[in-house]
C-alpha cells in the first residue's frame, strides 16, 4: 500500500500543495477531496453517474483482477466511505467505462485461501451480483478487505443503514463442466452454455427456458432460471452454494454472477472455447497498487 503526499490533518485544516504552475498554495481537506471525486467522475465520461455527494469521501483506489467469463480482467476500483465503485479500464487507465456502484451495507466479503491457480483473491457478495477479485499481493489484499470492512462498519454504525441479508450466488465457471448440469447433454457449438440466475449452474438452452423474478437481484424483471429452480427454488439455492464453491476451487476460476444482464452481457454468454486461465497470467501495471488516500478519515 502507498499513501498520498498529504499530511494527517483535521477536516477543517489546510495544508500546502504544489499547483500546476509549481506554486505552493493552501488547500482544505474538502477541496482536495472534491477534486479527487470530480476526477473519478470525469474518468467515466458522460455515461458515468454523479459521485459527488455531501459527506462522501474518497478513501482509496487501485486496480484488481476481476474474474469474468473471458477470464481475469483488470478493473479499476474506488473505495468511498459509503460505496464501492468499479469499472472497466480503457486508454491505459486514463479513462474508464461500465461504471458500477455498490452500497457498502450491501456487501459481504469472503476471504479465500490460495491454491495453484488462485492467488490473493476473495469473494465480494452483493444482492444483485457476486464476483471474485484478486490483488497483486497478499498485503494489498488485506488492505482492501480491512478498509472495505472498516468503512462498512462505520456506515452501519451511523444507524441509518441496514446490512444486506440475501446475496446473489456466484456463477459456476464454464470450464467446470462440459455437460449441462441438469440434463447432462454435452455442450457443442450449437448447444451453448447458459447460467441460471438463481443457482448459478451451467445449463443448456432447453433447461433454462423459464423466466422468474429473483427479488434480491431485481424486484420485477424476469430472469433466466433453470427448470429445477423454477420448481424448487429453496432447495437449489442451498445446493448451489456448496457446488459452486467446490467447482471454483477445483478449476481455479470464479464466474460473474450477473443479476440483470444487458444485451452485451447476454452476448458474452455465447462465448465458447476459452481455456482455463490463472490469476497470475495477467500482468497489472503500476497503477494497480492500492493508494490509501485518507487514513485520518478511516481511523481518526
């Protein structure tokens, strides 16, 4: 973990900083914080949502490898005192897209042990989507987890927020099975893989014709579910929790549990032929290092 050049100070105090013309100027905590948040907003372009809100503080930022259907992908993450924001990286980290915002009270973290294929990873559970991420080092992983948990605890302590209780199931990786996990038919070029949004199983099109509302993912939208979840939703959700974890551990891959897929995400579900990958296969640039911006805010 690296820290910013600023010194520890109270919210109302000022400190010296060098401007673009190399002049030393006094700036306040609020001014510097707003500048940083504004820079994050700009990085997502016009498609990004407004992030500046009263009382919001940017705590830290950095890159993590996020497991997706196409394998590990570098994503930029921004930790605020009330939300976790992430997105895809374009133009070598200068611009971002596909902004996602998660309320900290809706997050549940699960630490995972290393094995041959997975290093420094953990699971982020949310009601609408659960996914695996990995840091460049064990120290950075612990820093991310500690700061997210600390900010979440403080958010819940404020008394105005309630923790999430129902979370999306992580998808079982494509590579975990070559057959439908319901009818056992073999996947081919025409018999494509799909995922049940309720249990996360890899299923064929015939076994996932049903659509149902999964309330913790979306209160009204009809989502793809397998034939068994359509008939017995409670049993299959418990079943999925055990099997998905087993499959992920065996293959070294986690899969995005997308609750409300866009057309692009539905198209990605048709991708075939990508082989097993490892977290360590992807190289992260120097911007990957987690930058802890505001230590005095997290632990005054």
